């Protein structure tokens, strides 16, 4: 048999159930309100501007200078050429000259932004040290050339030069084309410079030259030759921002052909 519940006890239990349900409803309402408040705060924070926005980049990193740029106005060069006599107007002695040409260049005008086909004009002081492989003899002298550098194409820079030289030679004792030891040599040619490293270039040049004594001594036949030469040019490297001198090195190839 079930035990009968007294009326007072039943009323107490009913009130306890109602209180428990009311507390649960209140707790659920508080949790829902907290979630809505958190969501609203998150949206407001996303919409608000950042207190420290990233500063726009006002200065770009400086671009490295082009490989053919030069610091100052002076540069150095060295070429070695072979000049065989041609048959214009005659080839009597079959002269063949082997010539070394150390160079010191002075840049008189330089404008890489120019719209002209010429971007640089320089005066080249050139030494002349050579021997005649045939028929024999030596020559020593000096030449002054005007050089025009053209528009660069990648690492290649074409050039044209023309000038004249004066030299003393013993070739006149073996070649009837020449008379006297003092000779003059007007010349002109063209070539290309390939910058395999910044401010370091391989040079290949063709030059047409004439040699005679300008009528100082008769007979003055003279001779003409076509010279093909190869060599190097060393430009002075521009100093970048924050430049510091490199530690001293006893390796000459590092200065002549290296990047540092």
C-alpha cells in the first residue's frame, strides 16, 4: 500500500519545484544576456579603427646603381691587340704588330638618362708598347682618343672611339714603308664592353689605324693596319648608403675581378 501524503507536505514540495524552475530560467536568461553583450562588444571592436595603424612606406630602399655607373670621373683599362698590315694601298713588308695599350680614362660628360644615342663622352689616354712580330722592331708611344659610349643593352655597352698617337719605332730600319723613327698614327674604331661584374668589363674592339711620319722625312709611304684587341676596364664603384671600407686583402684578383 502507498503511503498517503499529507496536504502540507505536498504544498511544500510544489513550492520547491517552482523555485527550482525559476532559478534555472533566471540563470539561462543571464547566460543569454552575457553572450549577446560579448557579441556586441566584438562587433564594436572590429568596426573601431586601430589605435596604431601601420605607417605607410614613405621611403623605398635605394636601387643599386647600374653595372656601368662610375664614381667620379676616372677609370682604368688595359687592352692587348694584334694589327696586321693590309693591302690598302699596298702591302710590302707584311708588318704584324703586337701592341699593349694601358689606358686612363677621364669622363667629361655622363648622362644615363639622356634620350640621345650617346650616354657618355670621355677622353682616353693610351700608352703604346709593342713589337713587330714581322719583320721585327719595337715601338713606344702615346695616343689620345675620344670615346663615345652608347645606350646600354643589359650588361653590354657599345662604344666608338677615334684619335691619334705619336710613337718612336725601329720598324723603319726593316720596313721600306716607313722613314725615320718618329711616326704618327691616326686611328678609329668601335667595340663592345660586357660588364660581367659591376664596374668590371670585358672589352673587345676593332680599330683601323694608319702610320706614317707626316712628311717629316721622305719617302713617306706609310702603311695601314686593322687591329683587333681584347682587354678589361675597371670603373670606380659607387659607394652605397652606409658604406664601410672592406677589410684589407692581399689578393689582387679580388680588386680586379671580384664583387667586393
